[in-house]
C-alpha cells in the first residue's frame, strides 16, 4: 500500500468519522515511508530550476527591463503553483523542492529588481524581507527543509550585513532567535537544535562586534542561551554543549589577549554587570544540578574587569572547570562528565604550555616536551575513563 495514498485517504476517513485521529496515526505508523526517490526528486527539481535560472542569467543583460520583470514574476508564481500542485497530489518531496526554488527566486528577484532600477540599499533589509517570505512559505507547509532554508537565509543575511555595511541587523537577529527558537520548541529535533545553536553563535558574534559593543556582551548572550537550556521546554543537550563550548573557547582566547590590546580598549560597563548578575542568579535558581551549573557559570565570568591578571585568571578558571568535571564525574561514575573533563583538561594544559613556554624554549624542544606531556596526561586520564566505563557496564549487568 502506498503511504501517500493512505495519508490522503486517511484524512478523509477522519473527517467523515469512519476512523478516529488515533486510529489514523496507528494506520500510518504501520506503513513507513519507503519512498527512496524522495531525495532524488528534490535534487532533480532543484537542478531543473537552477538550469532554467542559469539560462536566464546568461542572457539577462540582453533583455529589456519589462521582459526581465515578466520572467521574474512568471517564474516565481510558476514554481509556487507547481509546488502546490505536486504537494496536493501527495508528492511532498517534489512540492517542497519547488517551494524552495520559489523562495530562492524571491530573494534573487528582489536583488535583480534593485539592480535594474538602480536602487541603492544601505542595509541588509532585503535579506530580512527574504527571511520573512521564507518564514511565510514554511508556515504554510511546515516542511523542515524550508525551515532550514529560512535559518540559512537569515544567517547569511546577518553575515552579509557585517561584511558589506559593517553593522548588524537587529530585525534579522530577532527573527532568527524568536522564530527559530519557537520552531525548535515545537518540533524538538536534535539536528535543528544543532543548527540553531551554531546560527545563534554566529548571529551574536555579528551583533556584538559589528554593533560596536564590548566583547563581554558575547558572554551575556551565550549565558542567556545556556540559561534557556535549563528550562524544561528548551532543554537540548546540543544547545548546552554549544553555549558551554563557545564560552570555553572565548576563555581560551582571553588567556592570550587579556594582557594586551583588549585591556587598553575596555571600560567597565555597569549595565552589563547588572544584567550579567541577574542572569547568573537566574541560572543558579533554575538549574537542577547545582554543582555542574555553578561550574559552567565560571566560564561566563567577565574576568577582563579584574585588570592585568585577567589572562591568568581565565587560565585558572579553565583548569577549575576541567578538574571539577573530572572530580564530579569520578564521584558519580558518569563517563560523559569524565570525557568532557578529560578533553577540557588536555586543552587547558596545551593552552598553559603554549602561553608559558613559547617565548622561553627552543621551538623543537617546545613541541617535543609538549607532545610528551600531552601523551602522558592522555594516558592517565584515559585509563581513569576506561575504569569508569567498565564500572558502568558492570553495574548495568548486575
């Protein structure tokens, strides 16, 4: 039995009262979608659309503006029309591919129309409108590839705003965070959480640096993401790892830079400190695992305000966090915590070694001693990790 036929007829049966919604779900679940042509269909549709667009682009300069506008409008409506027809007939993969081409064509049409009539843009608002249009198309069909395309457009638009205009676009940032966050909570997909976390880090980087804000606001934005992951409806392990990993990387950079040009350009920001303290307190009150929560909070501390010793304190915090994970993981016999602590400890040791020994040792001696040191640490930590892993398996067998 063809699943697409069953889905179409089943909905009619539910509307007519022949079967209930629960029975419909059970019937559909008994016939998994084995249509292996779905991906090929999507790529086939995309290549046909791209072939058409490439042909038009190669002859674009020879056409009058009225013909160009006609081609853009007809093409845009045509892809949406055929996408809707394919979708209504049960060919969701083909319909989604046509919708995606229509979304891409909408953005290209805005850019080409501006070029035709010599419209000068001074911001990335075009990408914001493009993202809104993509969001509307996704809202109609709710197909995940369209959501991924929307997030990609918004991320690309924010990067374009930074590289072209040297500024961040607030509305793109808000649409990405609010719209993407809402769909993440609704769909609860791990892959979507990974994409959202990566995009959020990029968006916040542009928002802070292109907006001319002190870099410490990155810590605040990433702390907000980490606090959000402590809420039951927004708890995604990949998002927690993303926020913690970004803060860990920033602390590693602080080890090398806080004693140089950063200190000369940074003033104490009272608003940041107040907001940071409030969010940190919120984290302590919300997190269930207080020990891990407080340990992670150390990565978000603005050590730059300490002064000339900020780099040393950042290195100490890296060690405290890594050793803390090792101790807690060993006590709880949790292999995941030990693995994270092991990796963090090795990275912290490498950072300390580079920071302290680079200027004093011959470079060949530097790398030789560093390699021996890391091999020794890796052996000791991995032996402890294997011991805990063996305990977990033994405990599971009992």
